[in-house]
C-alpha cells in the first residue's frame, strides 16, 4: 500500500512539473501578425534607392486580412495599384512568404507566387525569407537573374512598426508602416 501511495504521489508530482513548451520564434512572430488582423496601416519608403521613386511618391497602405490559423494575407497598395498581396504561412519548419500579384480583373500575373521559406529560427520580431527554387527558376525564366539572390524580411514591433524589406547585392528596399495609428 505504501509503495502504491508513493508511486501515485510521485506521478502527481511529476505531472505538476510538466510544462507547455515555449513558443518558437516563428510561433511568436505569427502571433504578432495575427494581432494585426482586420486592421490597415499607412507606410512610407525609408530607403533612398532611385529604383524606389515610384513607391516613394505614392500612398502606401497594408491591410491585414484573410487570417487563419496557418495563413495571413496582407494586401499592399501603392497608390491606386492594388495588385500585390504578401502571403505569410506557417510551415512545419518555420514560415513562408509568397508574393501574390494579380491584374485588375483578378487573374494572376505571370510574375507571381515568388518568395521563400525561413532557413533559420529568426525572432519574434523578424523573419527572413531567402528566394526558394521556384522563385529562382521564375526569375531566370523572366530574364531577371539579379533577383535569384533576393532575401525578403518582415518585422513586427507591436504598437510601433511593421516593416517589409528586400535585400540582394546592390539593392535594398524597405518600407515601414506605423502600427500606432491604424487607418
């Protein structure tokens, strides 16, 4: 009887010690994104590359929509151009960013669905997405070899900033959205 009571007590004690695993950086990042669902924010280009002139002179707006447990869609408007949507998806190993480009009639552009998967844990605030094999093939097929080295990044600093970034040799583009002032 004493042995049974000891075993039961030990089992009870051990079960009390069981903890929920800490969220991964990707989990924490995705939770930060989900907190933005249903909201829109104004942004501005913060880089000075001459290639960004078309963006810099127009209103930039992101809308966080289409939120599910595994995917968040973020339409990004540049002035009246509403052809771009960032699609961020949870994967078994981390996160994926894809760029969904559409024509005004809703049909998909031939340069669409490019992006990549995270290759490192990142952080709760920042995730990086190097160009995947599909994207590299697409870029080469469209005569844009410089883009095969693209690395996109997204940052979420709650109540402060959402940032979208593109880096590759000789190219850096970054736009920041003010999360303290939803539209």
